[in-house]
């Protein structure tokens, strides 16, 4: 395996080298539904895990604009790997942003270096199973800490993680955020289900059956709305839109490649390229701190674009694109993910209206 030099900036040629390798491995990943272990190892060697982390922990502490540029490149090359990295990063930032210094010392060095893998299972506090009367994961306070009972419904790569950053609700409605060691007694991780796309992310449930955790694992709380407190705490940021734009880019580039040989495709390719440029511009200006539009407006546009661009790529690829292994078919399945991944109510409503043809 050729070493990829550390990537210190999102515009370095080395990122092209890394992305090329990820593209080459994409078809095999989709065919086998396997975990992108080799891809993650390459990203770790290239220093990708450091991009997001504070300098204090050996990270590069990239600003949001650079992170966005980096994610745009990676997601155009391999959405599964990039998505897994977002969940890994979410967990690492929650740990780094907590006040629990001993836990940070214990977990962060191996996470920043890539030796260990952590992930995040917090959707039951924000978007998933919120309509149920009983919280998905309940905590009871004990003398030593907490007893946890229930499950976290969506945890990417849980089987590969040593730590899952997850949340639970106490009887009085306050919530805690905790770094759950996956080898704690009472934790079980069933085989992840096959998904419409991104099956290689090995996303599935983590069950907790009377798990006893001491306060040394606590990251935040007990407090109301624990996801709104602490550093690294933003949910609904730009990364979902960034990955949608990255995937759109791959699809539009494919269409442009086909249009070089088939002039009938030039019009649609040019139209989609213009729209892609506009949405990318909006994304980069938001990432740069300018209020070009709201995050939900951006997400609505990015969702719409990724669905249409991926299907345009499939139409251009014709029947060959419908054979498993061709990237165009995969992009269509992956694009559907953006309809359900951390999708705010307003964005979902706007996407539904578009699908229903309501102006
Ligand atoms: C591939 C994938 C990877 C993911 N990875 C992660 C991850 O790593 N970490 C993480 O924290 N999250 C993750 N998520 C979760 C994601 O961000 C969303 O939280 C999730 O898609 C919400 O879907 P849900 O089916 O759980 O929603 P729910 O709202 O629980 O809906 C489930 C079902 O309940 C019913 N229902 C919904 N609302 C109502 C209502 N008001 N009244 C009655 N019935 C209702 C519907 O039939 C619906 O199908 C992932 C999701 C996917 C698909």
C-alpha cells in the first residue's frame, strides 16, 4: 500500500491521491457491503482524523471552511467512508468538548492517532423515536453513577467501536451524555441490517441491558436538552449538506464525461453544473461565516440536487448503470440517504412538496 503524505490543507495534491484510492475501492465496498476498514486506515495515515481536532490533542484544528472543502472532496470519492468519518468526528468532538479531563486523556490520544474508533448514537435524543411515550434509552442515577436500560437505534460502525457517545433520559426528563465502552457488561450489538445504500457503514442498534456506568464516563448532564450544552455540541450543522453536494459533484462529473461523447447530454449536464456551482457557493459562504441563506434552505436545495443529479447520471449510464457495481446506480441509492439522515422537519416538508409537485 503506497503511503499517502499527511494532508495539512484541503487543496493539497495529496488529497487527490487519497480520493483516487477511495474511488478505486468503491465498487468492491458496495458489492461486499463490507466495513471500509482499509479506506479508514488510508484516511488515518493521511491525517484526516486530525483535521477536526483541537491542537491541544495533536489535531490540525481546521476551520469550518477547510473542513467543508475537505469533506466535499472525500464525499465525491466515497460517501460510505466519509459518512463514517463524520460519525467518528462527532464522537471525538463531543469527548474533546466535555469537561471530563481524565476521560479525555484516556480516550483522545488513540482516537486522534486512528488507533481506536469511536462513534455516536444520539438520534434518539433528537430525531428518532421521539413520538414514543417511553424514552428509547433510560438512565437511573445510582451512588456510583448510572444504570442504563434500552437501546440506541442508529449507531454507525458500533461493532468496530471501542466507545459509543450516547445519551439517556432520567425519569425527571433530564438527560445525560456518556462515553459508553462497548465492552461494558450488558452491552450487545446485533448484526447491522442491510440498508438501501451505505450498508458498509454497519449502522444498527446498540442495546443496553442494565448497564452500570460510573460517573467517570459522563460527558455532560444531567441537564435538560443535553445536546444543546457544551462545546462540539452543534447538531444540524453543514456536514449533511456538504456530503450531499459532494455526491452531486461525482454524479455531475460523470454526466459531463458522458456528454463529451454524446452531445445530446450537454444541455442537462451544463444546467446541473450551474446549479451545483450555485449550491456549492452557498455552502462555502455559510461555512465561511456569511449568512447567504439558512442552513435548512441550503439542505433543501442540496437534497433536491443530489436526488436529481444522481438520477441524471443513471439515465446517462442507461442499463449499464443499473447493474450493481456501476457507480451511477450506487449514487442513486446513496442520494436517498439524505431524505432521512438528520433531516429537519422543514427540510423534509419542502422535499415532500417538491416530490408531490406542490409549488
Ligand atoms: C444509514 C443511517 C445511518 C445513521 N447513522 C446514525 C449515527 O451514526 N448516529 C446517530 O445518532 N444517528 C444516525 N442515524 C439516524 C438518523 O439521523 C435519523 O435519526 C433517523 O433516520 C430517523 O429515522 P427513524 O426511523 O428512527 O425515525 P422515527 O421518527 O423514529 O420513525 C420511525 C417510524 O415511526 C413512525 N412514526 C414517526 N413519527 C411518528 C409520529 N409522529 N406518530 C406516529 N408514528 C410515527 C413511522 O412509521 C416511522 O417509520 C442514521 C440513520 C441512517 C438511516
